[in-house]
DNA sequence: CTGATATCAGCTCGACTGATATGC
DNA sequence: CGCATATCAGTCCAGCTGATATCA
């Protein structure tokens, strides 16, 4: 955590140049968001890298590691490490894929679904607080625009 | 760089749940943006952490390390490291502040201003490509919303 | 004394690289 | 054969922690 006067904020005097650069603003906003949600993540036994994988598995069903990585834009090497940890926590299991012996079929466990649900519940008001400077319509367009950018056909 | 079919993209089948979470979308978008700009950063002799500091110094003038950190939301410890590197590259100098002997007065050098300008020039089309799925109006509102979020009164 | 400044050592996490073994 | 999958070892950067010396 940063030693701000108030706890979680950058500044009033931030330079103009930065405030024109989308890539800079995105980085700052993402960092702020992370700070807003970090506590909840930890409280619940979740890590940043866990969330995407668990959510992906919960929706797409059992998947190979490579597939999960492709879906999330995560490198295969990193998937190995993340899944090691997730397996260590009992949130997923790796089972041999009978149809292709190169693959692991990664499956989310009950307790995996449980942390996922707990986190989803815990995060709601943090997100709201984070976007508190926007009204409802603006939040919607903001999320929609983000989706357009990350979707990228 | 990630081994995508196309080079820089997540997926078409990304799970719904994630696509509702602002904090997740922000993280992904910021990462994508970083990937888009990483080459330009390196080409020019710039690092991610350098940009904010140099831009801040260019606009606010000589500052103490603590002030820079407060403006950018960067921890004081990290400022030390970043400034060590910036000084090593000859982009800034640390001079003793005569009015307060605890402080360093950090000053951007000519070559510091030079990389800053070079990067600003190099970044323009990368940002445009990154936001290619949005039209001009949408880009403006997107940047405006980001600014509102990061400004946060 | 309290509080701010700068520094240091060390930690964790996330993104990335390159090599390897295995199976399609 | 070329290509995909999973793994391992190790690098780099960024964010953060806690301690210390200095000075207002």
C-alpha cells in the first residue's frame, strides 16, 4: 500500500502529458483497481492469477492448459505455475485427457467453485466504490468500451 | 510475447463472468496496451517506470523524490530504484535541496527530455492501433472516463 | 518528540525466454 | 517430418514491507 494522505490515490497535480496517454491512464487505472480489490482477493484465498483461470474453467468446463492460456492471454509457462498452486490449494485437479495423451484435462473442484463464488460476492461493492466517480450510465459505457478493446474481434 | 494465433490477442471464447468485472477488464486492457507499446519503449531507451517520472518532471519542474512518488502513486522505495536507473542513463540528476537538507531536488536533463520527446512521438500510432476498434468519439469518451477514474477528486 | 525524507535489503507476483521431453 | 503440449529453469520488472539514518 502506498503512503498517500488518504490511502489509495495518486494526486491532484498529476501532469497533463500523462493524462492524454491512454496507455498510461490504463496502467494507472488498472493499478488503482488492483489496490481496491487486493484485500478482498487475499481475504478469500484468491490470487490475481487464480481468478481468470477459475472463472474460465467454471464457464468453459474442463480444458487443456494451453486452451486456458489462449483464452486468457496467459503464457503456457505461467499456466503451469498457476495450476500448480491452484492444485495445491485444492481448487483444480489435473486429469489425463484420454483422447490426447499430451494434454491435461484441468477441472475445477467444488472448493474451487466456492472461492470463486465467495470472491464474486465480495468484490461487488469494491468495484462500485472504485467506479464511484461515474454514474450508472457511464459505468456501463466504460465497461462496454473496455470489452470492445479487449475483445478485438 | 504470447503464442497466439495472431500475435497479441486473448480469445474469442473468453468467459462471460470475466467480461462483467471492471477490474478484470482493466487488467487485461492494461496488459494489452503494455504489449502494444513495449517495443517502442525499448527501441527508444525508455522503460515503463521511466515514463511517468520523466513526464512528471518535465511538467512540474524539479521535485523531491517523495513528491514525484505522490504525484504518480509510486512507492518511495521504488522511486529510489527508478531514479538510480534514470540517473545511470543520464536522464535525471539528483541535487541537494538547499532549503531542506533531507530532500533531493530531482532535475530532468536534456537527454531526459530527448527520450521523452522521442517516445511521445513513437507512441502515437501504437495507441491508435490499440484503440482501433473504437471510433474517434469513443476514444475520447474512453480517455475521458479513464481520467475521471484516476483523477478521483 | 513527532513526522517527513531518502535509502537499503528482501519479498512476491506476473510476464517473459529458451530448452526439453513427449505425443499428435 | 513438423507441430502442439506440458514442464522446468531462470530473467526482469513492478509493487510492496520493514528497517535505518537523517533532518524539520
